[in-house]
């Protein structure tokens, strides 16, 4: 009898611990703050955790400022000069080749030893990794295009149509170089600003996300779920 009572008490304690654990887990899940893009790591780790992340988060301020300065000068040259992209690239390469050639001949004339330039070599591993990553992304895009053309996923079709329409509207107001310049400036400034005001931004984004999810659920139940779907019929074996 005592053993049975001990067993019952042990089981009761186990159930109690399970209830407490489940309750605390549920409370933690409910009380968990919204994180932008559902990230679980710090901004530095999400950006790769290397030197590029240091530049984007302004931990190397001189490099970040230099990137903004180079982007601004490049945009002014490409956008305001009136020359084509091919002409500007050819002129820059021409000036660079002439300067390096004159530098080498001047060093020979003065009997000076030139400082050896670093050799830029692409290893086979780097090429294979880049090709594998590019292949995966291309396959995902082709799979999405396949589902859209066959009408299998109306939600994906709707999202793609909205994104392409937005790109078309934005492209009608800005040129390619202006969009590239804006993207470069935003990529250097926004991560640092978000990292500085992370809690405030996550709070506002959480509210927007909840409102958007509520409205999307209404549209999903009222429109998307009523659309006919291509369901393959099971063949008799």
C-alpha cells in the first residue's frame, strides 16, 4: 500500500511538473516579443557576423562612411554625367591601365623595386559554393514559376503580381542607378538604426503585423478559400 501511495504521489508530482512546465511555456510563447522577420539571433549574426556586418552596423565607421561617399560619387557620375554605363567603365579602366603602366615604367627608369600587388585568384571551392548557392535559388524561382503557371498556388500568384506591380510603379519614377544608389544607402543606414532602436521598432512592427494578419485572415476566409483549386484525383490502383 505504501508503495502504491508513493507511486501515486510521484505520478501526481510528475503531472504537476508537466502542468507547470506547459503553463510556463505557454506564458513564454504568449509573452514573447515580436521580432522583425522572426529572427532569433542578434543583428550582427543575422548579417553574417563578419567584416561586412561590422560595416553595415557602423562598427567600422570610417569604412561605412567611405562606402556612402563612394556610392554618392558613383551615382553622381553615372546619373549626372550623361554618359552610358559602358563608356564610364571603359574610361575608368583605361585610366587605371595607363596609370599602372606609367608607374611600372617610372620605377624601372628610377631603378626602384615596385611593391608586389596581391594576386586575386578564385579558388575552386569558392566557385563551387557560389554555383551551388546560385543553383538552389534558381531552382526555387523555377519551382515558384511552375506552380504559378499551372495555377496551383493562387496566394503565391497574388503576391508575385503585387510585387511586380510595385516594382513597375517604382521603376517608372526612378532610374536603375538611382534605385541602386537608394538601395546602397538604405542597406548601410537602416541596419544600424534598427540595431540602435530595436525594441521600439519591433513593438510597432508587431502591432502592424497583428493588424495585417487579422485583415489577411478575413480576406483568406472570404476570397481565397472560395476559389477553385486543382486537386488531382486519386487513380484506382
